[in-house]
C-alpha cells in the first residue's frame, strides 16, 4: 500500500487487468537474481470471486516461465488464512515463516 507505483510502472513491474474497460485488478512482480516474486496481487472487492485473481496469478506464472525461472515465490501475512489456503489450492507450498518489519510472514513457492 505504501509502494511507489510510479517507479514500479516505469520499471515495468506492474500490470493491470481490465474487464469491459474497467481496471479490476493489479499485479506487481519483482525480479531478483534467483527468481520472480509475486509482490502484490489485488482485485477490487466487488469483483472478487470471479476468477480475476487466478487470472493474474496465471499471468505471473507464465511470466516467470517466460523469464526462465522454474518457480514463482510470494509471501503473505500469517493472519491472511484465506489467502494462504487459496495459494495452497493452486499449487503453492509453504517454505518458511518469519517476522520482518513487524509482520509475521508466510513464504510460499510454486514450482512451474
């Protein structure tokens, strides 16, 4: 939420998903030396549960594969149990948990 999206867009790290001319979701990918991190995926609350989030994640997986990576990584807050379950259902596996910058994070990876 405090991300610098002007820089993210200029660095070609951010994408939007449109439906009928309306932006319904965003995706931010951060490439490191060893892989691609799904840094942010968000869908408008009124447009959730319609497959848009899964479409964004599928795009992230395809982008990781296109860039030659064998996995896609992400992290989420430990209290986001619904998100953790969703990620598990679509093939992500928890790798570890840690506390960083005051947040209890769950790290997950999906092999591609």
